[in-house]
C-alpha cells in the first residue's frame, strides 16, 4: 500500500473532473487527478501553460484518433436489445476523447442552461409507457447560482436577452456572442419568417480575450478539433487554476481499474500505468468523473451492486435536415454553430396532435443547431473516384452549398437501455469494456418525424432544394461504428443517466447531492447523474451540478439568489407556425 498523499482522488479530467479539481483545490484540499489518456493540453511545469499542439488536421482528429480512445485498443460493444445476443458490434460506440480535458477538448462547446421544466418532467408532462421518467431532486432555482458560476469560470459568450424560451437568470453572460456564420444568418432569417425564435448560440468560446486566452479567430475546425489557440474554455482553464494552487497532481496515462471499498467507505483506487503495472493510491474520498459511459463501467468493475447502475442510459436523438442552395455559403468556416433555436422543446398543440396520432401522450423535441455539414475529407469520402470526384469536389455541395439543422431531441430514460460490462470483450489492459444496450423509445421516433417536417419547412423557406433528413441513431439503418457515420449506434456524444441521482436508494444510484448510496465518500461528478437529459447539451449543467455537489461535499450551505430576472424576457409567442410538413426519408425528401 502506498501512503496517503492526497485527500481526494479524482477519476477523469474532463469538464466534470476538472471542475471538481478546481473547486476542491480552491477550498484548500489536495487532489490527484487520474486520466487514462495522454496529455496534450497543459504543461506540468510552472505556470502550467496550455500546450500548443492542436492543429486544423482532419485526418489526425477524425480518422486517426489523435485524442483517443483508439477503438481497436479500447473498444466498446453495442446491441439494441438483449434479444440481439451478447453484442452486435465491437468498436466505437459514442466515444468521447480519452485525453487530458476529456470530451470538451474537441467539442465546439455550446453551453446551454436547461429550462425550469426540464427539472420536473414527470410533474409537467406526466409518464410515458415504457419510460422511467422522474423529476430531478433539485430545481432550476437551486442550480441557477451554479450555472452563473460555471459560465464565468468556463467563459461563455452569449446574449442573455436573445432567447424568449430561456429560464430566468441572475446575470448576463461574461462575454458577448462572436461573429455569425453566413449560412446561419440565412436559416435564422427564414426561421424568423415562419415564427421561430433563433438566437446566437451561447458558446464556451472566447469572443474577446478572456481568462488569459485570446479571442477565437473562427478557423473553422471547431467541433471535433482541439483549438490551436485555446480560445475554447473547456476544462483547460479549470485544470490550470487547480495546478497553480500547488495542491493538484495531474496523472495522465493512468487508468483507474477499481475503487477500493471497506465497510461501506471507499479507501482509494487501483490504477494501471502506461506500462501495464498496477498501483494503489489511498485517499479520504473519491470523485468519479469518467463520463456517463465509463463511470458506470468503473462502478461495476469496483463491485458496487446497486441494480440501477448503468440503467436509464440516454443519448440525444439527433434529427438532421439539410438542403442545397445554388450560391456559395463557405459554410465550413466559423465555430461550427453560431445560431440555434429552442422552439421545438415546447410541447405545443402541433406536437400534441402529432403525439396523439402516434399513440403517445406527448412528444418533446430539443434545441436546434443551425449547422454546416462537412469538412473536406469527410466530403471527399462521399464521392466516387475519377472525373466525377473532381467535379463534385470543385463544386463542393457539402461545404459550400448545404444549409442544415441538427435537433438534439429529448431521449426518454428506459431502464432496459443500459451500460454493463461486456462478458467477453476486454480492452488492451485486459479489463472488461462497457457494453451498451440501447434502442430509442417510440417517443423519440415520433418526435423526430414531427420536427424533421418543421425543419424541412424552414429550409424550403430559405430557398433550399434537394432536402435530406436523417436521424442518429437510425431506426432501420446499417450498423457501423465509424466516427460520423449514421447508423443504429447513437452518435450524439451527449450521454447521460447511468448513475441517476434521487431521493430513493431503490430507484437511484446517487443521493440528491451526487454521493453514491453505497459509499457516501464517493461523489459522482458527470452527466451520469441526470435523471432526464432535456433537449440541451449536457456540459454546462454537469459542470454547474459538479460545483454544487462539491460545495455540499465540503459541507458548505447551498448558494441562493433571489429569483429576479435581470435579463430574460417572458416567453413570447410569435406568429403561428406552419403545420408540420413531413419528410419521412431521404428518397421522399428529394
Ligand atoms: C464533437 C463534440 C461536440 C460536442 N459539443 C457539445 C456541445 O456543444 N455542448 C455540450 O453540452 N456538449 C457537447 N459535447 C459533449 C461534451 O464533450 C461532453 O458532455 C463532456 O465532455 C462530458 O464531460 P465529462 O467530464 O462528464 O466526461 P468526459 O469529457 O468524457 O471526461 C471523462 C474523462 O475521464 C477519463 N476516464 C474515463 N475512465 C477513466 C478511468 N477508468 N480512469 C482514468 N480516466 C478515465 C476519460 O479518458 C475522459 O478524459 C460534444 C462532444 C463532442 C465529441
Ligand atoms: S473556431 Fe475558434 S474556438 Fe474553434 S478551434 Fe477555431 S479558433 Fe478555436
């Protein structure tokens, strides 16, 4: 056994783990952060400068797994249901990077707050057959002060008054929004004409110099890429603050294989280094922030037996709609997404009508990002070789002529959708890998069908033709696991629900403060905690939740602010929207 060198062990250095490290070291505690991936983010020499190794290299990031994990060495497995047998696929299953900084190193960082009703979905909308919907054990008002702190610490650029559907907020964003992408201005204008409410996406990207980092120069390699100049907020600044206190040690290439437990309390961890040697580290408490698929894996590897572990796995059901315009958009430049609209999260009369025709009580969509479809190599892979290839690439429909949307649709929690340990497949260290069992609820399919029709109407209003709609996961499509391919394997990279928090140990994995029911000195600090996923990206909420729960872990009283909106207007209802205009599949869309 090694000596007890640190008070807290943190597993994972993504947004959740980095936030925990920042909060704990600020409070004077010593921490060691274990990260299974390499370190390309932050120098270990004083003053812990951010490194300069990221580049605009599509092959390196998208196809060669520069940020890990390599799906050959650390695969996951997938099946839709238990009736598929032990697995349908071994490979990449909704992977987020395994590297210092985690998924946020290559996320484009749209950082949304949830709405008030997202925290009480069961109360607001009621149950749906086959789904395990529940209210959160906290309210939006409880989390609001931590959202404000999270936005300040990460550095979010946004316009507080711009979104009529936003929840109340106690202050403005720390930075104004950055410049818009041209295509997004066109889709936003069309959406407004049809009664929608587009607005500049709140982004964890500097629009002005902030926190010792420069403003974004809109290089165009944002989603899926590390930022060459660290204009993205991400976990880098939080890790830098923690390391600068002198109370944090960052250990890359260190995989935690087991939490050690004695008499209902965690005593430390077992971890495997780069050369395959196993070590032990002891501490007073453990923070698990390995991401919503690796956290349940680690809990199961550690022998925790709560039957809820890994269940209620949620991804967003993504609905894509694209259309072509004859003029050039140069759509691949910019921050991947600069405009969004929230109208589809509202369960309005049209949505209720569509739900009833599908035999459902209600359907809820999600936030819609106005997106640019492609990068050059991804586009090149679409076309046949030869003269046709050259012609297509010169015109470049995907990068120059396509307008598009991606809706991150609410995904209902279902106990049968889960992460468990694959009975036979192991990673290169010999450790059982995470197996995903997942199929969408009829709600997601009906919601996607309804909202894709509405999105197609906006594209038509923008003058687009050759419309294409698709979902991820598909319900009938082919089975592949390659990055960015659309198949029955969900591809959203928004993952939640596998160690849900609650007030009842029989129906949850963690208590209302994120502590494991089975060992109260183990704090979960990622989106595994979410009882429902909402229609918004999970990252800002998981960071705000980590700050709140670490505060409580330290015995601090909860922050409170008076519920006085300083910025958001009341929800306004625009002119009536056109009815749904279903485009059911690629063929029909043409
Ligand atoms: C291209 C892209 C775009 C995205 N855009 C957005 C967006 O706009 N908005 C949004 O909200 N979200 C977005 N996301 C999702 C976002 O990246 C995740 O929500 C976020 O990274 C989750 O943070 P986390 O700390 O929970 O987990 P992670 O970021 O996954 O971090 C967990 C870390 O733990 C490490 N780890 C795991 N297991 C172990 C172990 N046993 N031992 C040691 N280390 C371990 C992992 O290697 C990883 O580095 C995007 C993701 C991608 C890929
Ligand atoms: S678009 Fe901006 S934030 Fe994104 S990678 Fe390029 S410079 Fe960085």
